[in-house]
């Protein structure tokens, strides 16, 4: 009976689990680098004093929000309602900020 319990804990070989974990780590790293680059780009646009920099900064902040929500909060695995709610929140944010500006 002991040998049966030993093999029951996982039905995937360990290397398959490690490959999927490595793929997720690569995606997280790429997203993190993209977020840092977008933050640097926002800084450059904000400090450069361009006239229409506000539009760019607001749109990039919405893209960063969606990137964080879908990659790090893992809303991509959540129910459709939470995905739609995230997109609606960004749309309301964009409309509100751009209408006030």
C-alpha cells in the first residue's frame, strides 16, 4: 500500500511542473521590465514639459494597471465578471481623467 500512496501525490512529472513555473517566471520578468520602462517613459514625458504629455501619461497608466491586474493579480484566471470589471474601471478612469483635463 505504501508504494501506491507514494505515486498518488502527483500525476505530472516534476520537469513539466518546473517548465510551467519557469514560463510564468519569464512572463513575470518581462512584465516587470515593461512596467519599469513605462515608468521611466512617463518620467521623461512628464519632466520634458510637453504640452500633450498628460494624455500619454494617463493612457500609459491605464495600460500599466491592466498589465498588473492581468499578470500579477492573475485576473486572467478569474471569472469573466472580474475581467470585465477591471476593463470597465479603466474605461471610467480614462473617461473621467480625460474629461476633467
